C-alpha cells in the first residue's frame, strides 16, 4: 500500500522542481518533505528523484510511478467526494402491480427523488399476491396491492372495475373456449375459473402469462378471453366479451409501515395518483 501523503509529497517535489518550493506548497518543512520522499523510496525499493539535478528531476522509475501516483490521488479525491455526497444513501422499498407503475406514478417518483436526493427509490413490480406476501414479510416499506377486499391496515383503498375481454378481431370462439390467464396463484385466475364453471361452459387454458403485459398481448393477439381491469384494457385493441360481461370490482389498496417522514409524504402523493385514476 502506498501512502497517499507520500505520493502527494513526491508529485509536489517533481512539479515544483525543488524540495524547498514543495515544502512551501505543502505548508510543511523541507526536512519533512525529504523524510516523506525517503519513506516512499523505501516502500517502493527504488530511487525516485535525482537530487543532484537542478531543478530536481524524477528518475526513470520515478517517471513510471508519477502517472500512477497522480491517478491514485485523483481516485482518492473522487472517493472522498462520493462519500461526502448523501445522494441515494437511504432507500424506500416499494412494491406495485405492473399497471400501477404508469407514467403518472413514475412522475410522482421522479419529483419525490428530485426533492429528496438522499433517498433511493427501489421499486418492484409483480403480481399482487406476491407483493402482499413480501410486504407482510417486511421486504417493502410501501405497497400497492389488489385483492377482493382491502386489509384493515391499509392507508387508502379504491375500487377497480373488472370485465371479460377478447381481441377486437376475435372470432366466434370454439367449444371449449380458450382462456388467457395468470399463473396459479394469480388473483384473477380463480375468479375466472369459478365464473366460467358457474356458466357451465367448457374451457381450457390456452395461454398463461407471468405479467399483465403478457396477458394483454395474448388477448389482443386473439389467443383467448380473459378477465382484466377495465381501465387497463381500454388502452388496447380489445372489446368486451359480451357473453361473460363484467365482474365485481377489485380493491386497489395502499399500505405503508411508516406514519411520518419522507415515506409518509410519498404515500400521500401515491394516494393522489390512485385517487385520480380510480376515485
């Protein structure tokens, strides 16, 4: 390990061309600078300065070390500056369903981050049941979760209309009817199966997608019918599947462990986005 103080003394001597001038620039004594250079030469096992030259000059080995010494000191200064900057040193962990992470929500996150440079927002999108499990396990500080009913500890809850959709160019469906679903455990999947069984329709799963984007794309392409949020479906080339129509609305609920501070501010902003969308 090369002591940065010794490297700084070496660089200053070379730049000044004199031990006396180097001592003045370092606000030190000539004796101290000479001792520092001697210690550096001992550490490297080589003579670094031609002391008999006027002005003093680096030796061949000293010239080789000089570039590395400058870079090492520059990296040290960069590291000190980075450690002195509090940007992103704290984090707020957020879990949201895929369709909730829309431009309006992203704009709220961007504005919050600009006002709170010391906070990093770690946002994860996923299926609601998994987001709820992770929130309860403490993986998230804030979570937006969809469920049949809101939890008693939610900060706010809104109702999201649900309906059955098919491609805008859907054919007359065969019997059994193809379904586009989320994987097992997905919130809408069980509702779909219960409803279609109640209608005494024959069915099969034609496509199972792990994200809302995958499911929407599959329905739009004509792979089958699916139960979807009305607000999200309207943004795609889909039409209502008249035979099955609508379903009971889903609760979209906002949860947070923190009741004050920056996290509470963010919860209020997120609640505003949800209210504008579902309120």
